[in-house]
């Protein structure tokens, strides 16, 4: 498949091992095409600082070695009474995410497990879409990799917002399906919010929100060629989990 850039974007995002991967085009939802449209900037972005490309460290391209490392989803390892925060140290700066263990315990648990396993260390943000999302967590770096399993996680009740983090998946997976690939919403989310099934269930499993470093996410997005790999390699150096 090829990335196609158009005024209205449709996102198909890969979550696990296999041949399926994300594609951007201007089609509408169908059984085999999970549509996510992107367009104008939301007011939330006006409150962020202007990205400074000088903040990004030049890194070498890397390919993870963890693809297919696990043959089953993780057991529940998080405590629902504890707050979990994920700190993503990237080559462009730090992004801090408050994981939603109350509304998305399965989704948050999956991320905590992979982060503590060191799964994300050294991987990249392999995709950035202008005024839409940045996507990472693929050990193959091409949008078709994952941890060797999928798990069905919680979908949001009120849609997606700038700064939300959610699980990427293929168009063939049921709503909430997750592997290791995730995306952070950096632009308008109207198309994401329109991607619901006949029962009104949103398509992607959301599991947290950026509380620090949205400007870093925007900086990574600013390296987008429109839709595709950032024009400069952006590495996830490490992901650490803090309990409080």
C-alpha cells in the first residue's frame, strides 16, 4: 500500500505483526476501511508553544528486535487504586502521559507491561501526519509490526481530543484492538470521532492523555512530510512508568 496525501485524511493504523499497515486516503468508512479524517486545527493547539526543531537530537535509524516476542497478552499487573504516569524520553524531548487506569485498565495495563519490558526503548515515531497524529511503537519501523499478540481494550465514551493517546490497529480488527503501536492526537479529531460502528462504539482504544510535552509531540508532528515517516528520524529513547 502507498501513503496518499489529501485534504481529508483517512487513517488505517497497524497494531500487530502481519502485513496490514496504515494508509492515508480520502475515502469514507467501509467494512475494510477504517476512516479517520483530519482537517483544521483545534483551539487546543493555540495554547502550546512554537516547536523548535533545534531541540531534536540527530539519531541513527533503529529497528527493534522484540517483534513477536510474546505469544499472549499480559496478565493484569496494575493496581486500579494507583496513579500511573508514563514518561517518554524522545530524541525531540520528553512527553509525560497520565494513564487512565480507571476508564481504560486493560489499555493502560498493556502499555505499562510493554514499557516495563523495555519494548519501546530505541524504537521510533515511524509516522507523523500533519495536524492529526504522531504514531510509534512498531518494532519493525514500517507500520506492520507488534508484540506478537493483540488484546481488546477500552474505547472512549466521549471521543478523542488533542493530547489523547490511543492504540493503533488495522481496519480488520474490532474496536479497541491493541498490540504495541500507539498514536498521540496532535490536531483536529473530528474524523477520529466520526469513526464509530453501528452501535456508536469508537474505533481506537484510548488509554491516557498528555499532561506535559504536548509541544514536543507537535515538534515531532512538524517533521511530517504530510503523512509518513518524519523527515528526521525521531527515536523513543526510553519509556519509564511512575506510580503515585
